[in-house]
C-alpha cells in the first residue's frame, strides 16, 4: 500500500468535494426551476399573467351570412357574355400592378400565435369601398406606415372607370379587415391582438363615387364598368382558389366591431348577372 503524502490526499478530497458540489448545483439548476414553475402554474396568481394556451380563443357570435348570390345557369344575356369574355381575355393587359410598401401587408401564416395549423390560403372574398378616390388609396398603400393602426391594403382596387389595380398578389396577406370573422372562423396570428379573416381572405375594393366621400349610409353607387371588372376578377379568384359564391361577403358583415358599413349602396343583382354570364354561378 502506497501512502499518499498529506497534501496529495487533501487535494484528492478537495477534487471529490468540488465534483459533488458541481453535481448538486446541476441538479438544483435543473430541478428547482421546474418545481417553481409547477408551483406557479398551480397557483391562482398565474391566471393574471399570460398562461400558455394551446388553442386560440373563438370569435364572438355574429349575424348569419346569407349570400344574396344564387345559383343561375339560364337567362343569361349573350351580349353581356361577349362583353365580359372580351374583358376576361384582355385582363392581364388591363391590370395595373403596384409595388406597395411592405409595412402595409404580411405573409399568410400556416400556424396561428398558439402554434395551431390555421387556414392560410384564399377561401373568402371581402368586398370594400375606398371612400376617397383611387389615387388616395394607392398613395396610402405605397406609403410606409410604422404604426400598426395605419397599415392597410387590399389585393385589388377597381376604379370608377373599371380600371383594375392589383395592389397585392393573392399569395400575400392584405391588411383589409381588423377585428373580424366569417362563419365562426378567424385566425389569431398575434396573441396580443384580436383575430381576423385576413389570413384566409382576399380583399377587393371599389372606388367610391364622388358623392360618397362622407359617412352617409348611401351614395349613387358603382358604375357598370366597375361591376364588369369586379366580376371578371372575382370569377378568376373563384376558379383559381375554388371559392364558392357564398364566400363572397362584405366588410360590413365580417367586421366584429360593427363600425364598417362598406361597400355602401352595393347592387348584388348587378354582380349576380355578371357572375352568371361568366359561368361561375352554375
Ligand atoms: Zn372596408
């Protein structure tokens, strides 16, 4: 047996003690926070903070959407069919494409703020009106807006003369509606904010006539050229994204804040005959 010198034996003991202390510290570092977290989660105080939730809250109840559009396979005006077909064929040349400021739109999220899969392809069309002129809307969309409250966009604008302006490709999420839902569905993509239909919606806005630049409930309505152009854009979206006619709705309907009235003075019959002429209501 070899006797270690006193100093060597003391050094070995110290090393063992250091190892034991390090092991204890590691155990405490792993176990103690977990134990404290469990204790906190079971305490009533934890409800006052943001508890980890697995599901987004459901939207509040809203009025039932009954689409004014109905199935129509007959009684279609051949002259209207010819006019709209021509517009349909020249749609790419007639479409003005904008490059709007990135602060005014976002990406479609495949998962919500709670990590759950969420609808993120176009499944719904929301109709709006600009209230002010087409150029005013274009200026707003192309301006940088650092504050969330000022950020706004639609996918497509239809001018009073039937001009088609694509502000945003359908693959992007337009900021067209705030606090909103459709048939009990919304997407909560930011846990600090209320849900919205934007993640699965396409937004189309009609230029308001001059007599509508106010908050009156009615104005003189939209032009025949606007209904033509809108119908051609909608028929294209319905076919490309398999959107049924009863999923064409209004900002007024989806708005849960009950503040929006647009599009005012909208003529559903004018849209009905055009969509029927384009063969998407049969
Ligand atoms: Zn609107």
